[in-house]
């Protein structure tokens, strides 16, 4: 299933967060008079839509509730620390301060492992739709890993004097403590969601069929509030779409009293209207709200997927705001380490491929092609040559098809297995590409007779991160040539989704499933 919404990179600084008041969360705002909230209409009449929240919380108050993840983690740290100190004290014959390091270290290693995994695996986000049973099962798995770390380190430090029973008691008490706490956290978050404190509020720009489709699906789900619609073409706009009122123009939204209660502004206009997209996003840049461009959904499944993205309101990440520089550094370090290891391990395979290419047909072993890199940078991408030398197509003006007479015998095999991409490990090591990212497209590549970049207005957003040897689109069925405009839209939608979600764990998962996915695909032309 693909996601059909993409967050653009022109959000202003979020509103400051206040302190969390768990007991009186709903009282933070009370009810709002919608007559005032609808002041965007010239007549000032109240416009009550079907999504009007029972409790209105502004961005600061809603952000405060999402910061609860930090409080949850603080209680977990205190509980695990208390259990660890208690068990270490019970397992030590004398005063704890005079205990041997070999007796204390296993408990400390186990505790740090548990707390580190709870944080890095996102066990404090409590995403919408997450089942409590699955959440608790993941907590049990983390405690099991922590127990294994404690026992292994204890065995290494103590040998025959290992305190197996003490470590088993420790792991049991930690599991009971975390279960009790996280059952409570899940209940609290569930009640917040039921009250609407975590239900996102959005407004739509554009009274279009995309807006109508999104509203209809949102009415079925009720996990997203569409408060209103704004459209510059009021003369042609209806008074309401599916009951959601049209409240004014895009300029009216800039001063509307509803704005402090809006989490996200969604552009539901035709992505092919590039000039209008640019003009609207420039005007909305002054808003403190996140601005999202709705990539055209293809059917109900993709509409539901778009809403999944818009309605996903997990609690704030305990690691704090994403630092783009830190994330880029971590990804570069990942590429260097894993890329060098892969290059060494695959060197014999690459040498064998080079030999059979040379024996199969005249011409060079490698094929070089100029492609788009990060931020539209032009890079030279390396591949093993899979076509006849005289038929090489550096601009991809004609994409490969089944039984393409330009492809050599060896070329068919290495393209089918994606072995022709292995030389791109050199691009990864030099920093022009990553192991995981949107696949780099040739500059000027055409779909049919039209340049692919002109088919989807948000095409360029896939270049907000380095291109990769494999990627989210590749493991989700969008591989090889793009023969139709819908193929381009699907690829771009998946690429943008990856740009937004990129993390170490997602990259590792994509790399792990790449080979099985590619080998299991007998239909794609690559």
C-alpha cells in the first residue's frame, strides 16, 4: 500500500510547547465559538462542518500532550533503575558501593540495553492503530534481549561464578514493571485519542475532486478532522463539499481564527498545475502550520493510504526533533561502513561479471550515465554494460522493454538480477549515492514521448535525499522502466514517502528484503 501525501520542506517553526497537564487536558481550551472561528466568510455566519471537534485544543496544547512520551520514558528509566539497584544490592554480599565491578556490570549492561532499545525502536510513540498486545509483545522481546546481554556479559566476567538466578529475577521484575507502566501509558493515550486531543485537524486548499475523495474517506474513518476548505476560485466553488464548508480564499486562511487549531494545511489541487502549486506554497510560507501537497491518489486504496499518513499522530519522539545534519552524518557513516564491506565481499562476483561481459560482446565492461543526484546535482553513475556498445542510450530516451534487441545475452541476466548495479558501490563510497534512497533517473529520461519530470509536479521532491542503489519504491513493486504517467506517479509517491520516513532501521529493513524481493520478481523489466 502506498502513501499519497508528502510533507514539503517549507514549514515554519512550530508553536512553543507548554507543560503537560494530564488531569486537565481537556480544560486547557474548552469550547470555542465557531461563529468566531468562521470569520473567513464575509457574512460572518457560523459554518459547522461534520468534523467539528467536541474539544478544541490549539497547537501548543496539542503539542504538550504529544510530549507525554518524554514523561513516559522518564518513569520507565526510574523503574528500571530501581529494579536494577534492588537486584544488584540483593546479589551483593557486602555494601553496594564496595561491590566488585564484575557483579554490578551485568545488571547495568542489561538495564542500558533495555532502555536504549525502548528508545531507539520507538516504543514511546504509541502510533494510532497500534494494538496494545503487540506493543507489550515488543516490550517483552526487548527485555529478553536485555536479559541475554546481562547474562552474556556476566558469564564473560564471572565465568563459573555466574549469578544466573539473580539475572533471571532481574529480567522478570523489569518485565513486570514495564508491562504495568506501558499498559497505563496505552490506556492514557487511548483516552486522549477518544477525546480528540490527538486527532489531527486539517484544512484543505482547493475545492477539487481530490478534496471530495479525501473528505468522503475521512467521514468513514473519523480519525481526522477536516475543518474547512479554502479556494481562490470562490466564484466556481460550492458552498460546501460533503458538508465541509468553503470558508474563503488562501489569503483568508492566513488571518483566519481557526488557524491556531490547525495541525496541517493540505494542498488538494492538481499537482500538474506547477505554477499554482509554487504560488500557493510561497503564500502559505508565513503560516506556522505544516503544509502538505496531496499527490494524486489512484483509487480508494491510495486515498486511504493518504489519510493514514495525515491521521498518523504518534506521540513526540523522545529523541527530540530530527536534526538533518545528524541524520545525514549517520547515513553517510552507514554507507561508508556497509559499502566498503559489500565492495570487498562482492569483488570476486564483480570480477566474474566483468570477464563474461568482455567475452560476450565487444565494448567496455562499464557503462556510465549522467543522472540526477541530491538536490538536482548531476552525477555520473556506474553500471556494468548490459547493451550492445553501438546501441547504448545515455539519456534513456527509449526505455527498456521485453525482448529489447539492444540488450546482450549477459545483459539480460545481470539486468534481471540487478547485478548490473553493483558498480554503484563506487558511487556510494565517493558520497554521490547512498545504499538506500530513491533510484537515480537519467537526466532527460522520457516516459513515452514526454520527459518524466514533467509528468508529476512533485517529481523534484524525490531529490531531497541522495539517490540509492535500492529503495522503498524498489521493494514495493516500482522497479525498472516507467512506461506511463501513472508509473511515474507511483514511483514518486513511494520515493517521497521514503524521504519522510528515512531512518537506520528502515534502511536496514530495505536492504534485508531487497534480494528476496528482486529474485521473487519474474515480471519486471530491469
